[in-house]
C-alpha cells in the first residue's frame, strides 16, 4: 500500500496490484484458505458500499439515458468481443455467444470510476450515470444469460448463422455458467 501511495496510485488500485502479486506466489493457496471464511463478508461490504454511492432518485429521473447507455454498452461490447473472437478463428455462433456472455461492465469499473472522480476527470452527474450503468449492467447479467438460448434461436431464424448444431453449442456452453 505504501508503494502504491508513493507511485500516486489509489488505495483500491494498490490493493488490486497486491492481490495480483500474491496470486502469483507460492502463498496464493494459503492466502485463499485464510480469506475464504470472510469472502461473503467482503462481497456484502463491496455491494453495500456500491449501493451507498448510487443515487436512486437521480437514476430514476434519468432512466431513459440509463437504459440507453446499458443497451449501448451491451451491443457494442458484444460486437467488439465477437469480432475479436472471430479473429481468432472461431465460428460466428461461438463468437456471438462469447460476446453476449461478456457484454456486462465488470466490477473493476467501480474502482476506475472512483479514481476518475477523485482526480476530477469526470463530474458528478456523469459519475452517477456511469456508476448506475455499471450497476445495472451487472444486475441484468443473469437475465442476459437466461435469454441466450432465445437470442441464439432468433439468430438462426434471422439467418445470422447456420442452424446446424447451434442448439448443441448453446447447450454445451451454458452449463459452465449454470451447473445442474
């Protein structure tokens, strides 16, 4: 933490770097075993702290912009990720499936938004809107996973990708996220 402060990094970013460094050592499993009992407490604290940052009244008064930004993020991230995966030689169905699965904004965005706000790179209303977009993106992720088979079926009907074994591909991919 002292090193991150000397480098001008935030406490959050320093903690992240320390975690990455520990995960690459021989003590990674021991550290994980020590932290495991309080993992749920950390998750609850994280979600509660994010909840305290969100201004529901502001987001409700700007719900149109909020929904549009979440849809825009999901569509753009799906397309970009699908193109990257396609560039690695996978078929269009697999590329689209991976793109849709990774379309949400990650939790690390909260750290980046906090740092950007502290450095006055983004102002109050934009910060609140980006915070809400990130939170709504994460909250809607389980719904998006439930809709993947329907979207893939729609893709077959619209001839976006060939029908052969598309349902088998979805069925093979989804159990990784929803084990029985």
